[in-house]
C-alpha cells in the first residue's frame, strides 16, 4: 500500500528543512529534547564576563528548543518518560533506601502499600471479581467502553462525584491526621507523645478510575521522629500498620462546602486494599520496585487521555471519544461553579473537579524532584563542558533568555520530530530488553 500523499505545506516545509545547512543542528536539538511534542523555543545569550559563550543567533530558526516538561503521557510521551523515571527514583529510594541520600535502614521500617477509593454515587458498569454478571445483567470484558459509566444516568449523583473530587485533597489531609491518632491510641499514648517518637512518611499518587473518581495509592513508612534513619520509637508491626490504615480510612469524615452555604459529608469508599512491602527478592510479596513502577506509571495519567486542555468545552470531547459519563461529570462541574463558594471549580472542569497534585509526599520521605532534576542538569552541563578548558569560578556567568513560542514551526518539522521520537522509543525499548534481570522492576532511566 502506498503512503498517503503529503499536503503542499508539509511537503514544502520538509524540503525547506532538508535543504537548510543547519538541519543537523536542528535534529540534534530535537534529540536533546527527547523529541518533545511541544518544545519551548527560547532566544537568548550567555556571557562569561564580557565574553559571549553562547548565543541563539547562530541556531536554526535563531532559537533553542527545550522540553515542555508536561508529565501527561497523552500530551508528551517524551517528557512523561523522563517524569516517570524521576518518580520511580523518588519512590524507590524511599522504600529500599541506600540511594539518593536515603539511608539503607529505612528498608527495615514498617512499610505498607495502600489504596484508598471513593464511595459509590450510583451503580456503574463493572467487572465482578467473583465472575458474576454486572448489575446490568451482562458480563463485561476488559476494554469495554461501558466500564465505569452509570447504569442509570438519571439517578447517578454526578454533582456528588464532582464534589468528592473537589474535596479529595482535604479529605486526604484529614486521613493523615486520623492515622496518627489511631496509631497513638493503639500504643496507649497521646498524640503529642506519639509525635515525639514516630513520624509517618508517605508518597501518594492519585489515579482516575474509569468512573471519573480519583483514588489514592500510598506507600506508607514509619520512621523515628527526629531521624528517618532510625526505626519508630514505638514498635509497630506492618500488620498493625495495615489495621490502623483501615481504621483511619473507615472513620475519617469531612464536611465539605457544597456551595450556596450548604455542606456535604465526605468519606472514603468501602473498598480498601493494604499490602505489606517486602524486599526486592522472590518472596512473592509486593516489592519496592513493583510499587515504584506502579506509582510512576500512574503519575503520568490524566482524567482521560483525550482531555488535554482546560479551555476546551465538554461538548467538544464527544468528537475525541471521551465517554459520555465523564462528559456528564464535567457538565456537573460547570453547574456547581455557578454556586457561591464554588466559582473556582470552573478552572478544573478538565480534571472533573480534582484540583490536587497528582503526586505528593511527606517531607523527608526520600529525595525530591527538584534534587533529581538538578543532578541531571549538572551531569549534562559537565558533559558539555570541554575537558581541556577549566572554568574560572571568579568570572560571573550571566544568561538572558526570552520566550519565543512553543511547538514546531510547521507540519514538516512535526513529521521529522515524530521520526526522531520513534527512533528514540525503539532505542529505549532495546535498552530495556538488555537490562532485564535483577532488580527486574528497575526501568532503564
């Protein structure tokens, strides 16, 4: 089958880039951004003292391309790949220790991986664990577009579902407080006494379920109050930590603002999973590598892969294949934004009301994304610095940058960048195949 013919603009822009004497430098820039889908174009100059050491005046299109940094895989697979790698390192370091400045001893502390879900706002199409038909009377297969949608849309509480998403960050904060209270009570101590002996450390990622509600995957660890290298000052077994998480999740309540002076009681759903973490061995338990990979995977997801802009109208999502259930939730968010006290919810319609960070962690859990990015930038700068040209630290370095725009200039450049992206992806997959083996869950970044 012959390839489809290119439109005139694409063909002309491809010819123009191919005949550009700086095309190799342009391709190098694309590769250095990882073939970012929407690169940021900058114009500027770097001076060391009075000497100009770099200027974009000599670059293709007189601009330097840098990554867009979008963590969502649907928007930019390249930047999401890098973000996912950073998240893997952050979570794995907090579970296994011995890297990124985290002491090895944390691996021996009580650690649990838990999943907190949202309550029901009406029956939805689902796959039952026991093999029985769905409440609609049929059995659904994986990938069925009906999964997660309301069985009876007329009775489903769409506004209640959006309000749960809206207040989910506050409910999570209340859960963390309640968990400390439960653990303190189990130890026969006051909350103040408990906080002087134990610190709850965690990393959390929010994931959108098919029904449009967020649920939280959490890696929880107990440390000494003053030093994360020390075990908790009160002996707590992993099983006891699981029980405390269940009790705290079942008991926590929050009166959330429903607009127009009304409130709504919020709680977690009855479905809750807790699993004890084990080392990266073949014991059959949940390993640190698997948990890190799981959290990293969902850190790059959004409410739906086709919902990528906060300015788009929900009605326009139908043409992109967004399920009607999620469109109804977005419409409910717009209705709620008309209520006093909920005006800001209109900014988060594309997230179905969820306004929290997708990934959060407690202070001191492990390293930070900022530290990981700084280390990567320092490494790249070192690779770019000529080995035979020592740098004089006494001479000030000043950089001045100006934003020019984002994205590629024409469809021909988009097509060429797509080819670079496919090549880089094939290289990553080949590297992953070469690195199979212990630890099996560690990605090649």
